[in-house]
């Protein structure tokens, strides 16, 4: 039994009526949340003695979590620090939007907590996370639509909210429909609305380098050749969907809608020809109009049938529909309309041969069929969203890519992986005559909604991974334990055939987000849990987290998400013969993604529990000894993971398969519990692509920095500055930079603080700390939030002379005080009150954070934010410093090194103005300012313009000449 926490009562008619909750569980942004978990995390902070968390309505009509805390006597903690503390232990969606510090919790006359008396939080403009412009509003709406949430903020992470690679394609498709161009890769690289809005563009004219002719001969794709090699009859190899459709439909309207879809998607008009004796396929895409919808449609009257009769009727006609499929005749689509009359919703069965459809295609076809019918029923002409690249053009690209040197270069990866030893799951091998779809064993298991929800959100968020990584980690551990207990070898690796959606972003001129067809990729992956104690991991210990990081790295090491394997195996004769010689994986795995469960709405999946067939001919050979197809269904009771297992009974028993399936689900439940533990989760090397850190180095950093937004390399100049700053920690740091701003008039210090907070939130580079201990190269750690360093000094009561003297002393002390370079922010603000309407704002930072060009930008943005009361929407999108570091990392370092080696050839030593004296005590650098006359300045500027040079070039030439004269050298070197 699973305790849901719902309160209900039996009605006299036998129906359960929901009346509330037995606890304080709340629903926020589509997630069911137990506030007690958050309260426990808050009380775990050293400064908090009591905590309460409630859901309050916000100004947008949604709900937000608000935490109320009472601090322990004599201790202090601000809201940002408390939110960071909770965020380090719980997923982002469980972090309160606001935290209110109270002297005491309000109580009723009976001494119980008075939740109604808890005050509303004072929302500050600097923490607003709603859309700031129309593009962000659009993306927020699209995020919410594809993820099934009520509302999404601009900083919410797409994958932490339950998104996956398939839903990302759906997001791209929906964005294109409203005129916004984003790519699946962009969704992975910029996982929030704020990030995507900066890289999205308005759809304009395509500049395709090659013509896209959708009809004509089509070269079989790798997955099609895999099917041919599998052998056996394939006419009934299909996917089906049963939909609820509106009552009182007209058959002519439905046929016209189906015709519009058939004409729009060329993949539905394929015709297959198997050349006799050649073992080769020939395919052709017929022109629009060649497939007549009326010939594909059947109408069945079910108006007089009860529920059982309906299901029996649907089952019978589903079998008949798949029997009518005939790829050789171009019959790839069958539709059966079960007409329930004018008062009751009918059903529509759509059966499509697998050659023309995959899981992603249904997400395109069903909404378009519904839109086409709605338009036609209303007397309009259907206007379907333009598709991108045709399936025929895609097959041409695949054939060309298979011969490309970069693709052929993957061969060593695939042969190396396939040649290594792996676990043997069963004795013997598949017999295509014996082990068929008709003889296969079948088992379906469902993971409870409470576990599935955390599996989709908490675990990927904690480990910065996708659901595929989580599912395959659990499977690898379960198989290793299953084989070990059955005495099937001591290897720690298992070879798995993994299905992917195959719609990879391979070229700027190829867009598959709205193309219907069979794009599936199938590739082998070796999952090795070596170095992890399997029994310890499956007991829920820390080894479980290490296993997930290990498998995640192995999966991310697969080039191109496995697309290249199919190209080399089936489309390149030279490499195909090599790969064909290796043993095939004994188990196949496919995660189909997240789907809406039957919702009782028109054009949604129907609720009848009817088995629509086996998806293929009974005599069709099995592809694997064991196979698991998993999907997630969103229903009224929550989201549930369902796994469909199939196997060859001659090789493995049902009891053995059930044992393995249950071990897999147990491993997934253990992962959920582990991710909820304090300190669980973390990054692995592939999460930090710009730095070369080992897993051990990353974990050392995570121990020092519980919350990390990013880890970045240093620019060459930053490395030099860091070296000098650390070289002599006792000497004055010459790279301390101090800026004084005079402020005249009335000052709102709270607004100034909000502006500074918004500034720190806007620029990730201002939240950087620097770490080098135990690393091969130093890195900068970006933390998600920092508290601004403020000092407030009142000199307004001093006499003028004393005030100036004291001000000079304050500035000197501030300038001499070093930063702890590992602790962000390396920036502090000192507000000095000189009079009621006169202040001095002192900004002191380390040169590691910014250069001279950046400082005026910083001041200008600070003043703008002050003017707008800390509202970050007043400023446009900022280009992150990370982008520059990524560009720098992509440069040819070897080429640059060679060029500078040549430029500095013959230079034997540095140019010195004075000999080094190691005995001399270190002193702070002095500064001398010399201003040129206006006449000389004007003359220099005119000379520069006359010769087409910059004034800076003149300055450097003059400096070089001076150094040469002072040092007596003909060649001098300076930076």
C-alpha cells in the first residue's frame, strides 16, 4: 500500500470524495511538496531555532513557498544565506522564494501555531524572477506548457523541472510555431528562460545550402537497415495511439483533416520495395495527394455498446488495422473512427507503420490532426505549421556523413568498446525462428508517483544529469547484482543497446523538430561500475552517488549521442564489416520520454485499457534476449514511470526477469533516497567543460563550496594576477583597486543595497572566488548568490579638518585590507556619511574581478539600478564573462605559442630599470600623475590621425624609446 496523505470519505454511491489533506502538503508550480522537509533543512542551520514553511498566493495568482524563522539568541543569518543553505540540501523547487525572520512565531490562544497570523513577506525588486520582456514571457509560457506546470520563472531550470531531451525537442517545436528559433543544443547549454532568451532569434528566411526536395527515391537510414538485417515479416511493425475525439463529428471532416496531415508530412507517404535476392531495400516518397485519406479510414458505430463491448470492439479493429498495413503498396497509415454518436465522445485509432513514425512524431501529428479537424469543422482551410528538413534530405545527409573522415574517426571508439569483456546475461543466443514477438514473455511494472516525481526532479537536479543517466545507472547496478547472484561472471560492465530519439543537432541548416519519420538511433554502450561496491551502492551508501557520476561520464563520452555508430555500421561498407563481427548486446533499453496520461479530454489519449497489439508480426524475430521500454505518464494521481519488459522464454525465465525488473526499481528508489540525503549529489568532469578537473578535485571544491553555479578557468592575465597576489601574502596587494563616488542629495540606502544586490546577481563574474590548492591549475568558482560586503561610517558630526583626516585614514585602511581570494565577492562597498545630503560611496575590488574598461560599465549599471529601485529588468541582457573564457579555450594555443616564440626569438632576459634586490622590504606601489599640455596632446592626436595610427601606438613607441635610452639596449620588452 502507498499512503498518499489525502483525506477522503465514502459516498453512498460508493465513490471516494476528496476532502483535504492529512498533512500540510502543498502544491507549488506543479510539484507536491512536504513543508516539513524544508522546515527540517532550515532548522539544520546553526543560527535557526524554529522554522515554519507555508505556501502563499503571490501577485501573479500562483503560489510561492515562504519560510519563517526564529533565530537562536545572539546569532545572525540573512535570508540569502538561509536560502543557499536549503538549496544545498533540497531541489531548487523546494527552496522558499522568501524567508522572513521573526522574533517569535505567532500562536493561537491554545498555544498552537497561528498560520493565518504569519506576515506576508516584503518583496524586494531585486529578487523578482518573472519575465522581463515579451521574449521571456513567451518562453516562460512554453516552458510551462511542455512541462505541464502552472508557472515558470526565468531562472527555473528546464531539466530540474522534469524536462528531458525529448521534451526539449517539443519545446523547440512549440517555439518555432510562435516564430522563435531555438535549438535542442541551446536548451541543454542555456537551461533557463533567461539563458535561452539571450540566444533565441526570430525566425526569418532559411539560407539552406542545399535544395530540399522531399519526394523521390530515399536511401534507407541506419535504423531501417537494422530492421532489414533483423529479418522476418515486417508488414505489421507499427505504433498505434487511441485518442478520444469530439462527439458528433462528421466523417467527411475527419477524412479531410487526415488528408491534410498526409499531404503535409512526406514521411507518411513512403513506399518500400525489397529487391528480390539482393537483400537491399528501395524506398520512395510519393508526392502529396498520392495517398488518399478515404482509403485509410474506417468508421465503426459503437453507440450501443457498453464499456466491455467497446473495448472488445476496439481490440478487434486494432488487429485488423495493423493487418491492412502494406509498406510495399505505400499503405503506412490506417485510422479507425469509433463513432459514439452526437452526445458522447468517440474514439480514433491511428496506426502507423514504424518506418514512418517514432515517439517524437506523435507529439507533432496529434496536435496537427486536431487543429486540421477543428479548422475544417469550422469551415476554414487548415494551416499547418511548416515543417523543417524533409526526411529524404536527412537520409541524404546521413549517407554523406558516413563517409566523412570525422565520422570514420569514431571507429576506434566503437571497436574498443565492443572488444572489451562484459557480463553474459544468459546462456545461448537468439534463434530467429524460435524467439519471436509471438513467443516473447511480457511484464509491466509501475513505479509509485511519489518515487517517480523525485526521480525526475530531485535526482537529476542533485547530480546535474538527465533522467537517462539515472535510469541506466540503476539498470547497470541491478544487472551487476543480478548476474553476480546467479554466478554469471565477475565482470563489472554490461553491454546495452540504447535507443535514442536520433534527432541530433548536426548542422545549422537541418531542423528536425517538426519532421515526422523514424529517426531512432540504436547504439551499444558499455556501462562499467568498476571501482564501486555494488552491494554497498544498492544499500543506499555514498557509493550509489559515485556510481551515478561514473555512468554519467561514460554516457557523455559517447560521441554524438551514438548517431555515428549506425552510420559506420550500416552506411559505410568499409567500417560496417568490422563492426558486424562483434557480438550484439543481449539487452536493449529505450526510454520513450514523458507523456500525458489519459485525461478524459478530446484529442488526448483515451482511457480504455485496450492492448492495441504487439506492434509487429508474431513471426518477427526478437532483437534482444531482454528488452525494457520505459515511459513516464502524467496522470491525475501524479507522474508514474512504467516499464514494459519483454524476453525470449527459451533463454531466461519469467521469475528471473521479474527479479531483475524489481532490482532495477529498487535501485531507482535507493537513488531517490540518496539524493535527499544531506551532502548528496554534485558535479562530475563533463559538467565543467572549460576546466580539466578530476572527480576527486571537483569533490574537494564542493566540500569547500557547498553551492556552486559554475567552475571556470582563469584568463592568462588573471593567472598572473593571482600568482602575484598569492606570492607574498604578507605584503601589500598592489592589485587592490579603489574607486570613490561622491553622492549629493537625499540618499535611499535600502534602494542602494537593492541595486548592489541586483548588480551581483546580474554579473556572475562578480560572484567569483579563486582556488588553487591541490589543483594542477587554478580555477574560479562562481557561487549562485553572495551577500554584498557593506560598511557604513558616519563622519557627519566631525569638524571639517577632522573629517578630512578621518576620511583619508578610512580610505587608506580600506585600500590596505586584503581580500581572501577564495571567498566571494572580492568587492566591498563602504558608504561614508559626510553630511545629511552628502555621502561618499567607496567601491573596493580586486583587479582579478575586472579591468579598467569594466569599471565605468559597473558604475553606470549601479546608478541605473538605483534609479529603478533595484529592478534588473531596467538593463538589457549581459554577455557573460564565461562566453569570453569559452572563446579563449577554443583558440589554437599551440599556434599562439609558436607565434610568440618566433616574435621573442633572441630575447635572453627581461628589460629591467633597476637590479632586483631580494633583501628590500616590499612596499605598496606609488603613483605619479603627469598631464601633457593641451597643445602637445592636440599635436599627438593630429599626428596619429595623419599616419592612421592610434594614440596608444604613439604612447607605446615613446615608452619603448625611453626604456631603450635608460637601459642602453636596442631591444626592449615590456607588457
